[in-house]
């Protein structure tokens, strides 16, 4: 089994419910087990800022799938939630990002692992650290050190 960390985000069509449903669906992926899930977090949008706040979380799956098989499952879940890819950083019903896949490093047109911007995003790092306080991002170092370098990003744990 490979531990895979999935970043989850939504800011359209009842974002909290979208994220909760996605967490349930992650637990239904074949040859995988939802091992842990973070709390939900609210975050301000990055990049394109003229949109609603996001609800974010991170999940850990223990999976027998290969990374590209898991990516296909994640994209199928996004599609069932009505995900549209209109432009970079656009509002979305659901975004599922494969953040880490064991210690693997993957650089392919359709998949880059570790996620190439995760070290710049407090809304990813804080829930990740909740699940894995000693998380290491291959090629970047400690997730905790990366998070400490991002004091200006607004991220709030939801009750």
C-alpha cells in the first residue's frame, strides 16, 4: 500500500458539502482505504481573487493503485461533481489534487508529484500537517518549514 495525500477544495455549490461528499467518495475508491482526513479549512482564493472563499481539506489514502490510476479516479470524482476547467484558478465545484504519492517523484504532462505548488499554499500545508506532522515534500523539505514561510495567507480551521 502506498500512502497518497489528496488536497481537496471547493468554492461553488455548497463548498462544505462538496468537500464532505468528496471525502466519502475517496473512501469508495477500489483497492484503496481512506486512512485519515483533516478538519475543514476556509481560505482566501489565490491567483484569481474575484471569487468566493474556498473550503479545503486533505485526505490520506492508502492505495494499491498506481499514481496514474489514482489520478483517473480523482478526475472521475471531480467530473461527477460538475468540475469545469474554464481558466487557471477559476472558481470550482471540486478540485482534487494528488499532493504526495509515497516518496515518488513524477513529472509527466498530466501529473506532477509532489504537487508543484503545494509548498506555496498554506491551505494545503496546514491540513497536511494535521495528518502528518513530520511530512516531507520531496525536493522541498519539511512541510512544516514550508508552512512557516507563508505567514500572510489567510487560512482558518472551521469548527
